[in-house]
C-alpha cells in the first residue's frame, strides 16, 4: 500500500493547533487515506529528512516562514525536494510548499508586489490543466482559500502553468509528470480561513485589506479541497 509523507514546513498558531489540529493533520484529513497510509515529518526543526527509497508520495505543507529568508532548514528541504522530483516521486507543494518547490526547481520567489492575497478567491484553470493528471477534471473557474504574502514570481524552467487569477497569476503549476505546486490552501476549510483572517486583522489592515469584508466573503471550497484526495489517488494508482 502506498504511503504519503507529509513534510511539515511549519506550525499554525498554538491555540489553533490545540483546537483544530495543525497543518499536517489538515492535509492528512484532506487526503482521506487510512491512518497508517501517511506519515508526518517535521521538516522545520532541522532533523533528518526521509530517505528517497522510503517515499511513495510527498506533500509539503504551508508555513508562517518565508522562502526568501533562506533559513538552513528550508534550503536543505529545497535540495531534498529537487531530489524527490528528479526521482519521479509524486510531490505536491502547498502555499509555502508551492513556493519552496518552485525555488528548488529554479523559479523565483519574492513578496507579491501588490501585497497579500487573503480569503476565498476565484481561480481560473488554464489550457494546460485540461490534460493534467491532477487538474484535468476541475471546472474552468473554482473557489479556493488563500493566505499568502509571497509569490512565485517566475516559474521554474519547463514548468506548466495550470491556474491563476488577476491578482496571482501562478496559483498552480506542474513540473514533469508528477510534481505540482498550488499557491492556495486546499487543506483550509471556511472556519480555518475565518480564524486566520481574524487573528491577522491588524496585519491585514496595515496592508490595506479590510478584515470585515474578507470575513464576509469566506465560503467553503470543495473543488479545490478535493485536490488532496485526487493526489492521494494518483499516488495509490502507481502501486
């Protein structure tokens, strides 16, 4: 049986983790695999990273860290990710993980010039998505949860753009046959999105965002959330 390794690139707020679980658990819930079919590995603490021959599939979580800080643990994780992709191991990067994957493969990451993208947003699928193993069945437009200050400014050479919107052109990309990055958060439900907006209200006001308006616009996002289950199915189909 295939097992998915969830590389935890950070932790959510301690109080939220106590109430709702953490990034890795949210991803595990979305994958909808058996309890023994995924493992959580803390990547942010500088510990040993899994051997490549132990990997069936990999998800890199979001984080409160920034890729451009170039912390030793994240640079080490980026090198590890490049090796996983080169080995043909299915990889899915989420938000920070999406940016780190792009960085690992030769793309450019930086702060978004227009500031943060926050809340429930509409994402448009691009033509390359129609024949993509992970994105093929998604509708032309779908809702997703977003909370990011940094962005993939330039995709890695050879990457295929799968989805974006007017604010964030690089919401999803594919690289090779088995690596994907998504800027949005398929593991966030509406309740978690609202808690993030409320917790960061002061920061958002400082970035000229209206927390009340953002909260009012939060909706559930079942289509984008379904990508995690689809990724788990793709991994399982390889075995």
